């Protein structure tokens, strides 16, 4: 049995202590195209606990949901709350469309290290994290061993490159590459790069000063390494994003690539796969990007109290644990410290890979111009993959472009 020792308190504005207005509707937009069972359980109980209140939970596919929430809010018809990528919070906050969230000291201490940095901007929290992922290196041992190599975790970037080069060389023109490199004009191209930048001690934005730190020796080393990886990766990396690389992995066309914990279930059952930490760079340790999706509570809806209360119900205690464990997510809270018996990730070798790098990971940078941020990284990565410019020039330009959008 799971047991919570204490209730974690969350408030953005004063929650109604007593009566609830009757016949009120709270509109919840849920990115992802479905309402997961763990969330639906909370919604059903919330309606039961608040007579006269109806939750209009609207699932919307990722491709359109975030724009829908922003468009409705800008038009004065905002949802009460929305589940969305935390990267969107800074823009909504700057335009006074969402409410700041106050977390108790107890709640802050309960989160995994680095999680709250993904929702922090200007000294405030702008959403309640509800889904969390870290990344690891997936290795197809069948492909690696067919190339005459030992399937063992590469500890450093050099180890990774040498193994990938050996697999590529052994393929003899059969179209098998050592590594799957994402360089498409897509958001997870930036994410894939940040896994390695954070494994090299790099920083994008200083958490204390808000200063852009991308123009650095650590970034140059990371970009140079990406240029090397391009030579031992699948043909045409600029046409590939992370999720499509799993198909190459399943088809035995790449030996290794980086993915989240859900990758295990996306791969063919007959693949002899090994999951290991992202190898460390010359100036860092095994790191990972820390990505969250969060629940934001919108302002000016007339149901702010109810929306914040529902957001709290969805993101704490057993409700959050049920979502994490049933969805197969990296644990967003330190459940072992909250009285839960035998959390699903404790003592599990697979989950230990995804939790070990949390303390050394870094957040998806929070800026108001999300697409501009992605373009900074895509331009830099594609520039080195296509050999359009030097590492030094590309990083210098990226630093300047980052400064322009901050």
C-alpha cells in the first residue's frame, strides 16, 4: 500500500475555504489527445467533492493544444487550467495570462532536484510540474555484437564515438550506422544536444543572473562532438528527429541513440537492448536534460480558486504517483521520502539509470520566445552537421542569437 506522510500544499491565490458556488464549470485543456486514467480518477473525485462543479476536460493533440490555450487566453476566453509543456509558461506569464504558484517549503523539498527550475522565471513558479522525463543512451547489443564489438556502456564521449565508428566501419555499406543523430528542424533536436551539453558541464542560462551562457568552451566541445558523430550516424541527420530514430533502432539500422524511459516499450521485444547513462564529456559527468510538462492556472476566468484546487489535486500525493508509475515516467517527486512503500523506481536497475542523472541534469531553458530558442540550437547543430561553418563561428552566433531573444 502506498501511504503519504503529509499533504503538500500548493496555492496561487487564496483557496475557497467553505462553500463553492453552484453550477460552475472548470475548463481543463489536456495536451496529448487523451485523458489518462490517473487524471480522470482525480477529476471524477473532484466533481464528487464539489457539488455543482463540472470539469470540462478537453483532450487536444500536442500539435495544436498549446496554441489553442494561448489563443483562447488572448481572446479573453481562457480555460481554467491547462496541461502543457513548461516551455510555454514564460510567455504566458509575461502577458499576465496565468497565475503565479506558491509552493510550501515541504512541497519544494518533495520534488526531484532540478524539476522546479523548469517552471521558474523571475523568481516565481508559473506552473505545477505534472510529468517529468530524463534521458539515457539505448544500445542495440545485437547490432553492436554483429559488428564484432562488446556491448558495454561507453563511459566517455570518446568511448561512444569509437564504438559508433567501429559499428559503422563493420557494416560494409549495409546502411548500418553506429549512432542515431537528430538534427531536424524540431524541438527535440535542441533537447538531444542539451543532453550532451549538460553532460559536459555546460549552461544555457545562468539561474541566478539570467545571463546567457551558451557562448562557452563547453558548448564548443559539445558542438564539435556532434560534428564527429555526424560522420558515424545515419544518412541525412537533418531529416531525422528523435521519435523517428526508434524505427531505425528497431530495424537494426542504428546501434545507439538517446531516448526517454518510454523508449523501452517502443522497441521490438526481441531486441537485446541495453540502457545506460549519457556518456560524460571532457568537463562534466553523466547528465541529462530535465523536461517537464506542467499545469498552468489561467487568470481572469472567474474560477481561479477551483482551478488552482484542481491543479493541486492532480499534482500531489497518490494522484501524481499513480500517473508517474502507470505512464512510465521518471518520478517527479521523491516518493521514497513521502511515505510510499517500495516506490516503483527504487531498486530497479532500469529506473536507476533515469534517476541517477537528475542531480547533474539541466532544465529546458525558459524564455518567452520558445521557437526562437529552438532555432538557435537547430541553426547551430545543422551548421556543423552540414559543415556550413566552423564550431567557433557557430557557437558565437548562437550566443548572440540567444541574447537577442532573452
